[in-house]
């Protein structure tokens, strides 16, 4: 997928202060836990965000193709799944995963951590489910659906629920034996677990709840458009339609808490916890609302830009960089290296930052001209293999203003 025209323009990314913007293309996977957000993009990267400040802390770059599923694991580990069918496990801001399964022919659709924290399950586009021991990384798989698997999640009792193109909801016990099965009325597009019950979204616009034995509970037709994403939080379930509408419903009776619109494009990924609702889609921006009342919420970009925001045109362009780059000496706490002293500096030479092999093997000195070229052509073209997501600044006046700003602020 690399090299496709999925490049975000910074003008579009500047959209709104409270959003998490940094991916270089659509975002298809989201997870939230303890004030951190993990996102997976069509730009083949996953990003770990700090919800409080809106800063990107780490970028993982490994998969060939879209990152299609993400999960938080115990002990600060992260899991990513890709279109390449590989599951990768990550610990810290490192260049390579600590472990990755081999290439398979089928993309990963969903990842789910077992309630005992010992097993990670993955659902595949060819209908398989694989279970990986987080202890010894051994993997066992079985054919769960005919055709595509479209949703997967653990129940609190350790059983695993899955839905697929074969219009079946299946509940698997710990030995991957079928414990219950139900026929579905329409194509399921996703599954989440809430308070021991299953919330499934469908192409016919319905959200249906199921008990752990597969019996159907309340259902609600939300729209005549397909629902394409679902997430569950404490006491609530969120569903998104292909037209960008997002509903948050009480998980007991599916009564509506609120509805928000994320714009006209599909929302491909949702995440929900007690406080926060996140939604993301084609424009790569992760939007953020209060889970209680749908109020748009978040930090301001000036917080990310720090003291350097002098209100100039260049400072405004810089906001898109500040999520990943500090301007303070030695501050590599964000996903990218500090750009303190960047002009005149050799590529990949900020002390204490773990650059990619690709950047370390390049021969560039950062000057007005080379920084401008980096964002005229985009990192994917100018510094191929860079972990920095692809982005361009198409207006030469914006590039010049950014570099004027860097000349002032990066000293
Ligand atoms: C989503 C995170 C992210 C955003 C947004 C981002 N960068 Fe980066 N940038 C990185 C990462 C990560 C690296 C290091 C790449 C590597 O090691 O492969 C990097 C590297 C760089 C480098 C090379 C630094 C060096 O020491 O060689 C420059 C220059 C740079 N970025 C400038 C910018 C500017 C200017 C912007 C805004 C227009 C920006 N970046 C936006 C993540 C980001």
C-alpha cells in the first residue's frame, strides 16, 4: 500500500485543535486504555498517543500494508495486526517488534486480549481465528467462518465470540470448540463486548445485542445506511455508520445517550471508555468527544506547540509537527526527535533518539532547502523508509513560513 495517494495534506490536518492528527492516510483501528490511545493507519504505521497532551509518543512501522487492528497488552506491550496477516508485539519505542508471526495470505480483521491477559486472539479475513500465547508466542488456529471473519472479541468468561460473512455468530470455548452458534439476519460488520453481552453492528443499519449463549436481546435500527464500526465502554456502546454518524447508546436497553457527526466520510474505527469517545476514518484525524454527552473535547494544539507559538503563519504550520517533535534540547519524549538545532544538523544525529535504519543510512544535511524539499515531496519520497508518516505542505509560502519559524524557534 505504500506509495498510494494516501498522503494527508497539512492544511487538512490542521482541522481542529482537540483532534489527534499525525497519520499520513486513513485510520482503520483504534484502542484506548488509561489515557493512552493506539491507532493503526493505512500509512502502514501505528501511533501511541498521550490523550492528555495530544502528543504522539511512539510510532511503530513494520507491516507491509495497512495496520488493520491494534490492542493494548499487559506490561506496557502493544499489539498490531496488518493487512499482511502478521501479528506484531511491541515493547517501548523500538524499531522492530519483539515478536512477529510470519506472513499469511489473509489480513487481520480484529485482535482481542483474553480476560486472563495470557492469550491474544486474532481474526483473519479468510475466516480463521488464531490464538497466541503471550508467554511462549505459540500459535494455534482454527477455521471459524466460511468466508470473511468480520468481528472478534473475548467474553469475560474466557469464551471467544466471532461473527462472519457466513451470517453466523459463534461462541468458542477455551479449547476452540463451538459452545454456541446463532444465525444472523444481515451481514455483520463488527462486534464488541459490553458487560458480558455482545454488541454486533450490521449492514442493514441495526445494532443487535446477544447474550453469551448466542440468544438475541434488544435490537435497534439506527439508520438505513450500513453500520461499519462498533466499540464498547463502561455501560455504553458506540456504533458508526458509513456516512460518519456516531451513536452512543446505553448498553442495557440501547436507549440513545447522544449522536454526533464526524463529517461526511465513513468512520472506520471507534474507541470508547468511561470518559472519551474516539472516531477516525478517511481523513486520518482521530476525533474526540466526551463519552458522557458528546461534547467535543480535548487539549489545545498550543499545549503541544509549547512556548513557541508566536501566532505567526509558520507557528500555525508547526502545530502539525508539534504532536511529534519538541523544540527543546534533548527532549525526545515525543514520537519524533527534537528539532532543536535542526538547521545545519546532519540527518539522524539528535543525541539520544533511536532513528530508523533508513534515516541513519542517508546522507542529508538539514537546511532551508532540504527541509523544504522534505515537505514538498513528502517523507515517503524524500526519505524512503522513514518512520515519519507521509505528509506534504503543498503551498510554498507555508513551507517558507515554517522554515522561518524553525530558524527562530529551533535555536
Ligand atoms: C506523527 C509524527 C510526526 C509528525 C506529525 C511529524 N514528524 Fe517529523 N519525524 C517523525 C519521526 C518518527 C521522525 C524520525 C524518523 C525515523 O527515524 O525514521 C521524524 C523525522 C523528522 C526530521 C528529520 C530529523 C533528523 O534529526 O534527521 C525532520 C526534519 C522532521 N521530522 C520535520 C518535521 C516537520 C517540520 C513536521 C511538520 C511539518 C514533522 N516532522 C511532522 C515523526 C513526525
